[in-house]
């Protein structure tokens, strides 16, 4: 599933609302997704990581 602005993502036991997302790379070359939230810091996660998403 693809995350979209307005989705809520479960991060560290909390539901956080998405502002935007973008593809990126780790320094080692692996694919990553950067999740930008309406509040708090952005989070970079492996592109293959499973996440709980609420629309």
C-alpha cells in the first residue's frame, strides 16, 4: 500500500498524520521512504518495511 498525505501511520506506538512522503536512498544504497508528519520529525524507513496505515 502506498501512503498518501492525510493518512495516519502508526509510529512508535502512536498514530501520526502524514503531510508528505518521498523516496530516498540509505548511504548503503538501499531504498528508503521518508515520511513527513504534520507534527514532529520526519522518519526514514526501509521501503520494504511493513507499517500500519489508516485512511
